[in-house]
C-alpha cells in the first residue's frame, strides 16, 4: 500500500490558483486577460434527493462482512493508528489461531489424522485379529476413557488410567508440533495480508461496476454490470430504465464465475460493449451488443498463475484488453490472437517500492499501452516493447510530488481528449498529456480521506466541462470534479493544451450517508444495517442524461456487500448572482427530508422513501434467515459412541420433576428458594470461620480494649480462645475430609465399574494393569447381571424411607448382590448421616449426575 | 489539567475543521464562513508541528470562501490577503503570488503590478530554494506585465506612426518598459521548466529590436536543452520563428522532423507532410508518407478529413505512377493487422457516411487501395455513393476497378 508518511493535508486543495493561464489570446488586445488554472466557474449540479437510493433489492443470501481492524488487532486502540501506516499495530495471532482450530478443525488437524489413519480405528465393532492389530488403537475405548476421566476428578488414583497415559506419552512430542509450526506461518502470513489489505486494498482498483448505455427508442435505458452473490462470484447484467429513479427491468442475465469478481471494466468499440471481468486468477471478456434484449456473449477466459491486478478494455479495437499480474507482467490480450507479453519486470520502474501492484491502460495510439506501478507510468509500444517506450509520469520533482506519494489509479481520458491521462495518488489528482510527458497539465490536492481507487469520466461536449468522479473504497467517499481543456498558446497549429479545474469539487452522497435518514431501528437491527451500509465501496459508475432542457447525472455506487445505490444530480443553469441555495439550512444531520412527504407526491411519500421501504423489508428478511456460516462439523458421532450412549434420558428426570414442583410451590407461597438442593438434603451449615463470628471485628474489639486499658487481658483471652477454636475446627475438618474421601472413592469406583461392565471382555487385551485394584472384582462379575438394577437417581429422589432402603430385603429386591449390600449400606448411612460437604462435593455430585454413560446404562440395564 | 485542556482544545479544533471541510465540499459557503470565524481561535495556541498549520489552513479556507461567497467583494478579499501575508513569514511570497493571480484574473492589472513591485522588494533573511523560485516567478510576472505595457505603447506608436507623427516621450517610455521586461523575463527562462508565455513575450521583444541572434539562441535553448521538459511548444515556437525569418526549407524540415519524433500526432504534421510531398527528393517524399501514416495511427486523427485526403492523394499518386509501391507496402506491413478494425470497419463506414461524406470518400479510396475493392468499408461507401448518384464516388469505383489488383502487391 502507498505509505502515508505525510498524512494528506485536509485543506491542501483549497484557496490556490496555482498558476494563471493566458486567457483569450491575441497580441493585438490592449488589456491582457488571464484565467486561473483553478477557480474558474463550474457547472452547478445539485443532488435531487437527500441520500443515495438503492437500485436493486438486497440479495436473499447472507452477507459476510469483511474483517475490521478490531478482528485482527489486539487492542481496538490500534485502529486509530490505522492511517499512521507503520504504526505498531499488534496482530492478535493467538485469537486467530484459536478461531482457526475451532472453525477449521479439518484443516488444522486433518492432515495429522490422515497420517495416523492406520493406527486409529474409529469403528464400533471389535478389532479383528489382523497384522495391524498390535499397532492400532480403538478410538471408542480411548474416548470413553477420556469421558471417564471426568468422573474421576479428585480421585487419587486417577493417574491409573494408563491407557490415556500411554497415549499421551506416545503423542505428546509431536501431536501439536507437526501442523502447528507450518500452520502458524501460514496464518501469520494471512494475517499480515489481511491487515495490509485493511489498510489499503488495491485488489479493488478500478471498481467492479460498469454502466453500458443502450439504444432503445425513446426511453433512456442502460445495463448495469455488477457482481453479486454471497462470494461476489456471480456476474449480473441487469437492464435498468432511467426514470425519476433508475428501476430494474426484467431479471438479470447471470453468470457464475469461479472467483470473487474484483474488477469490471468496459469500453465501447464500434457500437458494441466489451466487458472485461477480473478475479484473482481468472480474467474473462464478454461482448454486449448495444441494443436492448441482446444477450451478452462470453468470449474468452484466461487463467493466470499470479493474481491479476489490472484488466482494461481497449477503446480502439474490438476484443483487445490489457492484463497485468502481480509478478510484474503486462500482456496485451486479443480475443483473436491471444496473449502477447509486453513486459516482465518484478522490479518497479523509477525507484524501489515493494508493492507488486501493476496497472496498464490504453493510450491515444492503439498499439501503445501505458504501464504503471506505484512509482509512475511508462508507455510501451506493443510492436517493439523493449525498444520503444517513454516515461509519462514519475513520482518526483517534475510533478511536484510529496514525500511518500504513490500512484493509486491511472486512467486514460481518451473520451474527453485523445492524449490525456488521469493519475491519482493518495494526495493529489493529476491530468497528464502524453505529448508533454512528466509535467502535469493539471494538479490538484483532492483531500480525500482514503486513496481514490475508482474514477469515472463523463466527457462534456466541446467547449463544456468534463466531469470526473473519484471514489474511495473504505470511506465510500465520492468526489465530483470538473475540468476543461483550455488552450494555452497563440497561433493556430501551435497550441499546447493546458487544463483548468472548473468550479469547486463537490462531495456526493455516500451509501452510509442514508443511515441518518432511515427510520429508527431496534439496536441490533440498526447495527446490522450500519454494518451493511458502511461496507467498503467496490465500484463506481455514472451516466449523463439529457432530455430537452433538463440535464441530470446518475451516479451508481457498489458496495462490497453487493448493494448498488444511486443518486441523481440535476444541472442548474448558471445564474450569475447565485441565489442562496437551499442546502445552507436544511440538511443538518438528523433531519430526514427523505422520509418527509413532499407536497407533489400524492402517495404521501417520495419514490425514494418507497424504494427504501422495500429495500429495508427485503434486508430484514435476508437477515432473519439463520446464519449459514455456523455450520456444524459434519463428523459422525455414531462411530464414536454407542447407540445407548447417545440416547438421552426420556422425559424429565424425577429430580427435575421434583424441582419444578418445589418451584411451583414456592411461587404459590410467595416465598423464595435459597438453594437448589433437593429437599432431602439439609442446607449445609455455613463453613466455619476460624475467627469467632459474633461481636464486632477483632480490630475494633482490640481497639476498644486498648482504649479501656485492659489490652493485655484481651490478648490473653484471645490467644487461649483461638487456639481451642482452631483445634476444634481442624479436627472437624479432618473428619469431614475423611468421610468425603471414603465416599467419593466409593462412588467413583461404583460408576466406573458400571461403565466397564459392557466392554470388559474387550478390555482383556489391554492388560491386567487396567483393572483398578480399588475396584472389588466381585462387582465386575456381578454387575453384568441383568436383574433390573434400580435407576441410580432413585437414591436421590426418594431417600425418605431410609430404613426401607437400607434393609437387606429392599436391597435384595433391587438386585444388589449380597456381597455389595454391606458396602452400599455403609455408603448410604454415611450419606444419610451427615450433610454433604459444601461446596466442592456438591459439584462432584452434580458431575456424577451428568455422566450420561453410567446413567443410561443403569437405567437401561 | 492543562494537558487535558490542550487535548480537548485540539479535539474541538479538529471537529471544527471537519465541519468546515464538509461545508466547503457541499458548497455551503455561509456555513463554512461561520465555522471559520470560530476556527480563528486556534491561532492563539498554535503549537502544532503539522505539515499545514492553522494559519495556512485559515488562509486557504478563507480564500476559498471569499472566492465563492455571494456577499464577498474585492475590497474585502484584498484586506483578507493583506492580513494573511503577515501571518507567516515563510508563506509571504506564496500568498503574494496567489493574491496577484486573483487580481490578474479579475482584470485588475494595475493593482497586480503594485503588488508585484511590493513583493519584489520584500526581504527576510535567508531565502529557501522554494522562496527563491517564488521570487523569480514574481519578477517574471512583473516582466510580463511590463511587456504588456510595452506592447500597448508600441501599438500607440505604430498607430501614430501611420499618421506620420511620432511621440518621443511615448517612445522613451516604451524602451523603459522593454528594459524592465527583458531583464526579468530573461531570468525566468534560464530555470528548467515550462515557460511558454514568458518565452514568447521575450522573443517578441527581441525580434522587435532586431536581436535575432539572441532570439534564436533563446528558442534553441528552450527547445533543445535536455534539462528542460520535452515541450512540443518549444519546437513549434522555433519553427514559427524560422518561418518568420524566411529560413530555408531544409532547416524548417529539420525543425519539424524533431517535432515529429516527439509528437507524431501534432497538428503541424499535416503541414510537414505537404512540405515533404512537394519535395523533389525521393527520401523526403517517402518520409512524408511515413509521417501521414503515423499521424493516422492516433485516435485523435481518426476523423481528420484533411489528413485522410493527404494520405489518399499521396497513395493515389503512387498507385497511378506505379512507382514506389514498396513504400506503401512497408508502411502497411506493420498496420495491416489492426488498421482494418481501427479504421475500416463496417460500423465506421456507416457512421462516416452519415457524418462526413468527403471523409468517407477519402477513406474509401485508401481502403480500396490497401485492402482491395471487396473490403467492407469500400464496398459500403461506394455502394452508398453510387446510390446517391454522386459523381466522385462513381469515378472512385472506376478507379478501383482499374487498379483492382494493387492491394495484392501491397500486402503480398
């Protein structure tokens, strides 16, 4: 991107004539006459509406907003420095890598998965005895191990999940190392690229919007060529009728392309329009007959190895284009004869600049092409490109360039004057004449906040002003300039033209400018709308329309979201003493003349307002669609989990039922629920503090004692008291811990053993160390008995008849084997005896409740 | 704190400036003027080290507003400019120049002259390179105005001279103007640049006083010094000077040859072609053909009927004489792949016929010779011409029938 060392001065273009030109020539004249090179009277063009108006309805699909600085930079503060160029903006690499892992697991880990494919078995069935059996791990088992790990949290023997330990030991060294280094490089590169394209995206240079006027009897008709679709990879040719506001006619001709459309260039030769379309690696050309109803014909497509940075269509010869790629190659592309390479030079022309951006355009001579990089422009003769060339523009002293100034967009002004050229930089706009190279015939500081990437010429009739529109991408700025070629020189035959900037530059409505006129929206809708409307501009087109005395100009602007907005400017005949224009008072921010009912309109609202209504409605409909980008990973779980694993509990659990009931009850009573434990559980006592809870805090008691004079006694009391207190507390805590430990290890082994039961046979090959010694072997044998063991949750839900539960009778009828009855009784007695430990044990209970495998197995076994 | 205050001040200053900018870009001069009166406060604490400080901003914006504001008058403008001149020493000369330009454009030549004299006498320490150039420009413009005064006196004298009456005082005054103008104009044209207006005036002065050698030297320097930009006007001035001096055809041709090398599409190339065609030398006639072919390569010449008739005449001559067909062949060789589409398409035949019949006649003649009588352009035009019963088109058809095989020899 052009570095912005001296940031563009906001006022550099005002108040300067620059030089004077000799006015009406003639030596005979007594009084010499001069005209200013800037400041001459221009035509008056006034906006017809208060804001730009949508031409087409928003497409139905979802739109992906392009990244903002906040997305890739650490602090949002850095975005203020965005214009400072080399500022120390820190890219948020870690966040992006994290996003990448989550959003593209397939890309992040897929290659590794493919590498390890042989050694991991994802099926659910048993491994067959094959050669590979010894080197293959069954993933189902591994996953279950991992799940079980959760249930074992806090268990001192946790490390004994040896299969996992084994796995992690084997993989620890390389599991993340292999892709990460490579991935990080790629990601970092991508981030840098995104950042630099945020600062300045030159791939959009030239703009992706074209207007082709059509000949159709009386009504003024034209054809808009613009990209659309979610990825901007569809090309549309839409017929548009120019009424008070342009209106789409019929459905557009549509072409699906294999890349995002970056640029649409068009030129008319011999009554036919040739439309060149550039995406990163493909360029195509269409021929559009200049009559209504005639369908565009695709002619040819070329593919480039490096991204193309420029595509221009010859205004002289049908089917000729020029193409530049980022490798520094310039081609003349003829549909009939193919590609001719004119130059290949990765280096810039006049001084070293790292930008790979290249541009090329046609000149007054159909065989001579201009080629440009950030440092200047040269003209090449296609018949002898190595020998015949001359410098047209050079960033440097001759043109009076500023430090850090770089070429942004060159454009051939052939339709206004056959030998003139427009060159824009981030600071200034120049008009050059190829007959007097290097010295601009017009220079003006345009004061735009972002470099003008788009330009459109509307040639005026002889003797009238030519109009040039400049457009910036990020800020959506649109500037209308008028200039005229005035003859500086005396005798006929010897005139060298110089240019005059006529009138003052005029800022036109940007797309985002309509926001303030729109009806108030809900905050999130407003945000969406704002995001949509402030999307960077992606193209610019305009047309002059003349019917009788009324002249008007229609300016189309395309946004990256694919929206095409339009504004009409009407020409006001020059009245020498200009009456105070209406704009002085009315267009204060906040007022919305757009939605006020104009007197003339019988419907109550203007066409513009109606157009907005439709657009907003379609936009909100498009927004309401579920966002498609949050696609779920299409990995099948069925291979990893058993059918039973996946089956959730049917209906609300009894616990849930109980809770609901309690809630309802409390609501009826008008009381409140302090804790969400089941009723059976007594609210646990508050954890005891080591300090006595009663009385004021120790500091104030101490101070009171000291004030009273018996501080010493207070100390005595305190020490003795606190020692006793602390001892008691410690004892209590140890007891509680002991109790908890016993219970927890029991419950853990309980669940784990239960989950093991179904696959115990499969585990046989793992080795004896897998069998936890804490687990009584008896249970593992007995557990598989299908005697409808009660759902485990019944322990929680109906604990009231404790005696009944604990009686061997009831235990037997629940299918608990004899050997386990004592253990269970012990366990339950502990449970019933004391309140559960707050708060950590509660968490573990909750986690037990949530283990799906043990639950479902218990209930279904 | 003061720092915070400073920051707030800076912020409101920036906001104010952006309001002014918005107003200017929307041509709301009154609103801009109101904001500018607030912005003037920023001069009080001008600590900025920015590229363009508040005083320059006020100068630029104020000037712009005064240019366009419906209620501004010249007196006010002059007053404002005088104030602005005192605001910055470094900018003094630039503001002076701009003021003078404005006076010139408004026809106030005398006021401009006074201002120029004032600015010329201004001295302030060491001058920077830019100021040096600005001073030279101021002197040059004064020289230019002196030249106009001289020219006025000269005209009076000439008119009086016709009556056989001469006024010594007027003559004296005229010579005074000459001296003042010559000194200043001579200086500016030494610096590399585009000084067309100054060069022209200086040469006029020199020629009047008969100093042709100096004039020739000045023009040669202006045209051929490689430090100067390749300015086609310089060659035009030299050519016109040589013509006035009655120089030989040879030197005129060599001057135009150089112009041809720089700008092959220059309007003078038609004169050049005519001059070459009249020449007895074969080489020159061949160059003439090349010149006219090259000129017609350019998009700007596409509908230049004069150029087409030059080419048609010369090509017809060659075909009739049957000599030097190889010249045409040589020129045609590098053009035959694109001229048909560029000049001789059916679309253009239609349009040329509708817009300019004589252009289409000349072009049809050339097309017939170069591409044969079956080419689209010739066919369409001759058909239309015969239908309209125009005699020259019937003659054209006859001519082409007689020379129907020439195109094979040219393109073969």
